[in-house]
C-alpha cells in the first residue's frame, strides 16, 4: 500500500503531512491515498489481533485422549464449516479494527495528519480508491506469503489464496456497483481535478465510512470465495449424529 502510494503519487500521498507546507490543500487523490493506508493498517492490526486471540482460545481447549480402538477421524472439525472459522474471526477483527480507528479519529479529522485542508473528493474517486486499496493489499499479502514460504520452506496453498484474493476484490467491486458506479482509479497526481463531478462529491463522513466499506466488502467477498472453495474441495460432513 505504502509502496504503491509512493511510486504512483509521491510522498504527498503518505500520512504525516511532511510533504506539505502551511496553508496547503491536500488534493482528492492524496487524501484518499492516505485513507487507504489507514484502512489497510488498522484492518491488518484488527485481523491479526483477532486471529491471535482465536488461536489462544483454541489452544486452551481441553485435549481428549484418543481412543486407540476408534477409527481415524475423517477430517478436522473445522473442515465441516461452510467458511473457515479462522477466516471468519480474522475478517470480523479486520472490520472491527478499522471501525475503532474511525471512532477514535473522528474528533480530530476525516483524514488525520493529512498536512492541510482537504480538497473536495468526487464520489467516483473515493470508490476507485477502494479498488486500489484491494489490489495493492492483495499484492502485498501475496508477496509476503511468497517471501515467507521462500525463507521457511513452508508450502502455502496459492490456489486457495488466489481464490480468496479474487473474492475480496470482487466484493469491493460489488460494493462499488451498489453505490452506483465502479469508480475511477486515482493513480496519478491531478486525477482528482480531472474527475467528473457527475457523481457528486463525497461528504467528510462518507470518506471516513469508505474505509469501513472497503474492508467490509473485501471480507464478505473473501468469505464467499472460501465458501465456494471449501464446497468444491473439502469432503462433505458424513451422515449420522453430530
């Protein structure tokens, strides 16, 4: 996320206001770029926290000694869920993380530490920024997974990862379409001024809420993709008492 902002838009697209002087006006494409950083960082923090707590809870479950005479289990208990329980918990944590950030940041600014007054943001730019957030977050996650596998020798399931990524991006796009337009990608300086105001301008509250929307729709899309993947690859629950 940070890498994309720097390469495509420059230092003006990073929170902190270091690239702006007194009385500066922060262009639309720059403010939504900063929002992307906040949305991604807080979603990752919330998701990792939830995943850690879920792991601690699972580790605290009592271990029942296996009956040597019993047949081996057909599959792990979590395999019978329509969606991976860990993915459900992580997604809820991600949404909660960005929602808490919005609540804490609301008394200060729509985009904290932006460096100046915010220019009006066309709705299509706000929506297009969500797509960039999804694409850059997916690229970063896939790259980090590949690096982890290369260093540790672990073999991740890249087929499932690609399906989750496609689902997340599809969820974000679907959320945009429900708002009336797929959006316009704000990937170069000045695109905010060039954008048509035909779709109107996003209010301050709408810009802040967009951070929650992009994470929520991405999570819903990933859940849907995991449901599809598990339905086609994992064994079905056998008949009998549960």
